[in-house]
C-alpha cells in the first residue's frame, strides 16, 4: 500500500510539473523582403525577393549586374555581393539605398535585427 501511495504521489508531481511548464512554439524560418530596381531611387524595372534570415539569395534573371537601388522593406541589415554565392566583399545597407556605388551586384544576405 505504501508503494502505491508513493507511486501516485510521484505521478501527480510529474503531471503538475508538465502542466505548469510552458512549451515554446516553433518559430520556423524568419524572412524579410528586398526590393531590387534597375534605376536609382527605386525606379525602372523592380522586383521583390524574399530573403530568409542568414541565407544567400541570388538575384532573379534580368537583375544580374543590373541593380542601381535597393530597399530592405523591413529595414533589416543586409549585404549585397557581386557574385552569385555571397562570397565576394559585401556592401552593407539597411532600409532604402537610393543610389548604389555600382550596379553589378548578384546576391544578398539579410539578417533579422537583434533587439
């Protein structure tokens, strides 16, 4: 009888701990968006690409080596790269960049801001 009452007390304690412990909901992939334009001041042909945080995203066809302005639509910090694989020297921007120093960018990595 003592064993049964002890076992019931342990089970009750485990259940109460389990019920009181909050479970974190899965966050999934966090993503932002970047607008690319072929002319300065976000003019000309433009497209918006989705940029999962920390992931190199290659520009779509028609925008390789032909980007003159960009905007991080969520104002995330981003780096532009001249190559397709985000390995060349980066050019940093966040928010709107109306005039880029060159137009021959081909890929981007953005990261969620740390607050």
